[in-house]
């Protein structure tokens, strides 16, 4: 293996080490099923490898994370478009059956998205970053506060989301 290829492999491994948890979280959240999430993770990993030259070698952790997020988003959109085209070309499974299979996961995803919409922009951003897999220390560094403050804010946001759920669906 030549030297540039070895450096690319080392950089790729570091990138995966730093961001794989976030990639898994996002792909699983965006996919229709656990298996689709795993497939999407693999597609993202290939896209990261192929596009690694596009990432600046001196990029900061946050620039790197933003680039990874963009690759994940682009890959997810491409996959959605590909599936949409396949469905248009001819679906062998009745739409009623597909609808039943996906309904429960869609309901959970839509519920989370609906509750996030009720949050203030700062709260929503913090919760979305948390759902992407950032831990309290990373969030604290990004927001310029202590990890303890992040824990307090997340506690309040979760409590607020529980109240939103109770108001929307009339449960205690």
C-alpha cells in the first residue's frame, strides 16, 4: 500500500472512530427499519471513503462533524430518491401491506418531530444534537457552557417534551 493510501486509511479510521455513533443514530432514525438503517450506514461509510479528499486536512472537529452530517444527509436523500423511483417503476407489495409494516415506526418518528416543533429554537437545536449522538461534554464545548448546564437543560427539555406529549394526547 502506498503512503497516500495508508494516510487516507488512517484518516478514514479516525473519522469513523469520532463519528460512527452519530452516523448510526442518524441513519437508524431516518431509516424505516433497523435493517435499512444498517444498510444506510454502510452506504454512508462508502460515501465517506469516496469523498474523503473533499474534507480539508486541517478541518476542526466541528467542521468535520458538519461535513459528515452533510454526507449522511446527501446519502439518505439519494437513497430515498432511488427507492421512490423503484416504487414508481413497479411495486410488487400491495401499498396497504407496506403501510401497515411501516406505520408504527413512522408514528414514532413523526411523534418526535412533532414534539420538537413545539420547542424553542435553542431547545430544539440542543435536543437534535443530542439525538444525533453528541454527548454532554461535546455539547458543552459547542455551546460554551459546562456539561452540568447541558444536563440541566436536557432534563428541562425532556420534561417539557413529556408535558407536550401529555397535552397532545391527553395522558399523564
